C-alpha cells in the first residue's frame, strides 16, 4: 500500500480545509489513478469491434485533420 505523508490544513475554527502531501507522493497518486482509469477503459472496450490496421490509420488521420482545422 502506498504510504501518504499528509498534513491537514485547518481554518481559524479548527475545521479541516485542505491536505498537503509531498509532490513525489502526489505524482505517484496521479499515476495510480491514471493506470486505474486506463485499465477500466480497456476493460469496457474489450468486446468492441476492432479496426484493421488500414482503417485505424484512416481514422487517426481524420482525427488529426479535425484537430488541425
């Protein structure tokens, strides 16, 4: 399990309002969340129709042209 060294920031009423963590731990959390999201997306589309290599290239080019315009 990932150990998180956190510091709780409180307001003048002693109410917790934020958390500080070291940047290295934050970056690791981001990586874990991104990997989880990617794995979940891959699982969701595992039964979707697959494109041939040629069709995939055409689709990619159409996306690229759409972004450039």
